[in-house]
C-alpha cells in the first residue's frame, strides 16, 4: 500500500487512527498485521499497541520512536524521571488512570503531560481550560506510564497495612461482618473503599498490591504466632507482610467468601475462584485452601487473561531452536510434548503454539484443567471430575468432533496417554505436557506408564523441556567477573567460561533492589528422528537417549542458560539455581 493509499484510508484527526496511520506509514507493521491486531483488540478490549507487542510484531520503543518521528513529539523515560507531589495531584486520579496520562512538570505556566499515543486535541483543550495553562505533550511507552501511575497513586504496602492494623486494634472486626460485602458479580472489581471494614480493605489491598508487583501467586501462611503474607515474583517467594495471629480467621474467611468457598469447612482442602479488574485488565484468581497445623494455608494464583497473547518469538528461543520447534508443531500429526515442573511456563508455551496454529481453516479443541485463558476461535473444554468429565472422556469426545489439532493440558495417567496416542495415530496433531526433569526422560516416562514402546516411537514428533530463569534488570545491569573457584562450585567448566564477560543487577528502584526483573525461558529440544525412534522401540535408558540426542545437536537446559548468561540476559547464579549440577560432557 502506497503512502497516498494509507493516508486516504485513515481519519488522522482520530487519535486511534493517528497511531495506525503512523505505524503503517513508518513501516513498523503491515496492513495484514494491523488487521489481525485490531481483530484481537476488539475481543480482548486492550490497547492496540499492547496487542502488537504481544504478537511480536514490534516493541513499545519502536512504536514510540515512530510516533515521535511522525508527529514531531519529544520522548521521555518516566522510569528515570522524578515527579513532584504537586504534579501527582494536579489532575483527578480517575482521569489519569482512564486516559493513561501522567503530569510530569510545570514550567512558566506550561504543563508537560506524558502520553503514549498522539493526543486527542479536544481532550487537550479541555485540560487546558481545566488547568488554565498551556499543555505540552511528550511521548512515553505505555508500560512506563502504567508503572508511574502505580507508583504515584497506589499506597505503599507497609504504610497502608500499618494504618489498617492500627484501626483494627481499636475496632476489631468479627468474621461475620465480612459476609455482608459478598458479591456474586462474575467480574466484580476487588478494591478498598472508604465504607468497607478494615479486614475487607486489608484483603483487597493484599490482592491489588500483588497485581501491581507482578506477582504470580499470593501465599497466606498461618504460623504459630503470626500470619505471613508472601508474593511469588519472577518465580521467587518474597515476604511482604507479617500480620497478627488474631486476624487470621477473619482474613482467610474474607478470601473464601470472595472465592465462593464454604467458610465453615476447615478440615478438608477446597478450591475457588475470584474474578477482578486491575488497571483496566481482567484477571482470574485461583484460590486453594489447605488445612495445616496452625490453620488453613491459602494460595491465590493470579492469571491475567490478556497474557495469553504471546508469540513464539517472544519466548526466548534462539533462532535455530525457534525454527526447529516451529517446524515440529507444523507437522500434520503426532504428539508434541512440553515437559518441566509446575511453574516452568509449559502452559504459556502451549498457548503460544496454539496462537501460531490458530487459522480459520484449522479446527482446534482443548482439554484443560482448568481453562486458564480463553482463546478466540478455539473450542475449549474443562475437566469436571464430579460428573466424570475427565481428560480421557473429553479426548474420546474430541475425536468425534473432527479436529485438526488437539491440546491436552496434562498427561496424568495411562488412560490419558493411551487416548492421546490414539488421537495422534489417527491423523491429529496433539500438543500436551508431562512432568519430567528433561526431554529425553519423557520417552522412558511414557513407557513406564504402560504405553507400548512401538506406539511411543511411532507417535512422538518432538519433546521440549523448559525452565524459567529471572532476567537481569536492564536499569541496573553491570559487568561482573567470576573467579575459577566460583565457576567450579556451580558446576561450570572453568576453562570454557573464564574469558567471557557476564553481568549482574546491582539493585535499583525499578527491580525493588533485587537485580532481576521479568523471566525468560531456557529450552532443551529433541526432534524425534529414526535413531531416537529405534532407541525408544528398544526401550533404551534415558541417559543413553540423552547422550545420543546431544550428539545429534540437542542443546541442554544448562547450555541454553549459559548462552543467555553470555548474552547478558540472566546470571550464572540463576542458571545454577534452576538447573543445578549437570554434566556438560
């Protein structure tokens, strides 16, 4: 499409059209990519820029630089900008959150406003009238705007918890009082408001702060003399608060009420679900209650529905592994296994693969326990053991639905494995997960489950083991030197690594002084060829299969981690923490 055609297609007075026009005109995306992103945007109700980044078409930085060039607007890094309290409260909080804007500074009657896309002139005129000042707009990436809004307008956890605890010492809330706040709305927003009781505010604060901190799980743990609150951030538990023991029952009851769990039952495990909105995003919170000697331990897993818009290229593959995995999932039939422990990102990889394969001419059916994210255009089934609707039952029904691709959440038993292999041998591509420590061991694991070796050898197309390692914070990354003794203690070959430069994060505000921010995958990929099929048929030992797979080009988890440490993406300590001592010979 020529620039003239692009210009005629869009109303550049419309802010959303301005962004689309600029990205097309600047060559950042093409028309086909824009159409796909807009289709997903309508279903997910999130910003177009976020969809484009999640699909791997571009980055926030490229978008901002393109908009800056097209509309001659300066760019600002909000993570490195100090905003005074006077500016923070210049505009109503609701207005700032709704429009995703940040007042940055005031100079000689001019107010600088950070925006993530070309501003609506009518909106700017209203602000000019409201503030009686000229408005100067600067561009900032959406993620830095969200971070700044959270930092400026969300209360500090320790201060807020302390203030609520002081109120609770004066007015202790009985358990029953929380019940009157129960809501049956499917997507009720969990937030503290002025007329809620302190316990209700406290639980809402715990959840909202976890979301703002990028936590994947909230652990509410009764101890002998206190109640401990921990968040799992980037795979590592961090203690954030310690609450008085006498609040334990009230807090746990409030969580159970939100999750529609029986508050009178404390002797057996229970599960529930909370739906909420935070910063304009819908989240599912999976709640698990487990009786312990000091009371019920509660774990809440936070699942962001829009997080599923993940592209395979964004998962951290090196080019050769990406091409191989992409070719494996494009095969017309057979089983593709993703292996690893709980929390290693298997589900994210499966959904990224389905996102890649999801076309209008392909029918995809899933069997999940539970359905973690909804996928547009995919038929998703959820396990319900109470009525006998388990994995094998769903799989048998699937085969009568004429699918091209089947996703099975997990192979847990022989019956599920047998049914999945039957599906693979009857012309379907089956994507599923299995709990094993490495890729080659998955072959012997299936045989140990009772699957005949010739069926394993015939049906398996590829196996990928994976783990998640924390990424070094780019804001405080600095070079580090290791002495040979340090490398040896972590099981690394001293001679091969002593001449390489590595990095660590020294800790900063951006990463909460941890040195890490975010996670990425490390992978071990096996492509089943005739040699490996013959070994599976002969029931060869896992170690023997592993040695042969390495001679055929398999990169181990530790080797992939070392590559990413050499590139400055993670640390050697993190690779050692995740993979342990592994033979690199």
